[in-house]
């Protein structure tokens, strides 16, 4: 795909009501678990970005019937736990690390062999943190140098249940082990010292899995009983808080803005960004809080605000790990210093997000110091950034959208070298920003 450069700017306040696409994490899991249920599940509001479509294609390749109706509702007829079929070709995961790691968990305890491939960005990402525990369960892996894709998984059935303590907070690793545990006799346990997003636990329970969560000595002990029988469900996917982050920060930074982002998922394991932005002085109000499909949801009203730099606690990192790139942009416009720590995970995302954001922010006039595990940013106090540079996104969708937001708060044009990767998670991003009044 050829690069699609773009420029974003604001000639006035952002105004209006918008709705972001469905939550990516919930969309992935709804397809996977529906494909393992016996009967037909229906999913409404599914994110139809490239990452989620890669998951749908993989589940089809392993036997599930998955169709999108003209009404926008997806219907999935599952094969049952233990019923995944041998795919006839390699599974192309595109740019989706979530699809890859979670599907490795599913495959690891089925008697099938799968090869996972991905694009240039995904092929740089290490998979060892997932293959290590799955190997303990009996799966065999043949990976490219550095534990990267292309990678072949040979599943074992019956597999061996394990108790695994996560060395690094990771919802993907936790979820991969729990999904592997679905088809493993006995009880598989994951010990999570720091809570991460809990969509897998909520949805597994919703589909009928025998899953328990206990607090033991400050950690979460998650147990799942294997050889489960999942029941089909009707799922309504809330708006993705990671996508909502971009219009929310944009409205805070453009003076006079007043917007509402409707139907945003506010699972407490995902809502850290709003808490941090409010602590910085952001005028953010949650309207009509409610629950949809077991997930807390609200409409989020945001008004232009003068932000103040803060020290962000490492404890909140798991609940906003994907939102740090756009938080860095907010910090660059805040008054005073913002300090972030505990962000080692950002170095192994679609790009090294610490380094790439530091380089890009400096190029457009921000004052940034890079540390091993975060950034220290001295903000402008509300003055616009200089801009006037082209920013390299390194095929990373969140980097591209973060600098699109930065362009709204810059004197001179900020050119994003390639907006094409945005299609992986937020295909309507540019149209949505235009609807609020941004120029792109």
C-alpha cells in the first residue's frame, strides 16, 4: 500500500456530537469466543477495521461461519471448544498484535498446526512473552529470529494446565493463556500482579465459561476450568476508548471547543486517560452513564481547557497504555512539566512509541526528554507548537493520529508521512475529525 500523507489543522473551535467505532479489544474477543460457541451469536457495533477483519478471516479459516448482514450485524456460527479445524494456508494477521497473540492461545491447545504471518511492523514485534507460557502447556513453536513472525504453532490436545505469574502487565498474554485454558483439562490459572484490561474475563463469563477472579496478597488470581462449553450470545460493542482519546484530546487543546463523543466504553481497566486529563485540568463530563453488555458506557462531553502538567503514576499505565502517545501531545501544550514512567511496554508496540513520539514532538517544537521508561515533557502553557515538519509514523496508527491532533495545535502545518495505517483501528478518523470542524 502506498503512503497516504496528510495535514490536519484547526481554523476554529471543534463542535458537534460524534460516535467512534466499536472497541477493538471487545471486537476481537467477540469474534473469537462466538467462533468457539455452539450455535449462532450476533454482534452489533463491531469495529470493521483491518485488525478485526484479520481476526474474522482467521476464524473463518479454522471453520467458523462468519457473515456481516446488510443491517450491520455480524452473525457467527461457532465450531465449539475443541472444534477448530486445520487452516489450509498461513493466517495473515496484518498489523494486529492482539489477533496474533490471542489466536496463538486458541491454537496452542487444539490438535492443529498454524503459521502466523504479518506486515513489516508486526513482524518486528517479539512474541516470546506469549510463546513461553504456551510452551509450558505443551504447544510447540517455530519462530523467526528473535521470536518473531513468521511463526508456526503446533498445538497439543489434551494440553497441560499451568499456573503462570505474569512477569509484565499484559492483557494480551493473560488472555492468550485463558483462551488456551478453554480447551485444557483441569484448571488453568493466571496470577496478575497489576490489573490489566479485563474484557476477556467479562466476556468468557458471559459466554458461560467457569471463570473466577480472586484477590490474593495484592494480586489477581484468575482461574478457568477447561473443556468448556460456550453458549452463543448477543453482543453490543461499545465505542473504543482508545479511539475516543483522539477527539477528546483535540477538543481540550483547541480553545472554545465543545464536543460530545457518544457511547464510549469506560471499563475501569481502560479509562485511565480520562482520569489523567481531568487531573491536568481537562473539562470532561460523563453524561448518561449506563451499562451495555456488561460494560460501563457513557457519553463524554469535552470542552477546551488550559491544562497543567502532572506526574503520571506508573500504577495507571495498564489502564491507558495505548493512549500515552496522544497524552504526550496534551502534555506538550500544558503548563509546566509532565513526567511519565513505567512505559517500557510502549517500546514493543507497533513502533517504539517512546522514541518515535519524542522524535516527532521535538521536530514540531516541543521540549521533550526521553528516558528509558517514559518521557519528561515541558509544555508550552497553551501556546501553539511551531509545527512546520513532516513526522515519521513508522507504520503505527496511534502515532499517526496523535500527530494529527498535534497539527490542530500548531502554528505551521504538521505533515503526517502516512495515514494509511489508521485503517487498522479507526478507518473513519479523518471523516470524524472533519465533522467536528478540523481541516484535513
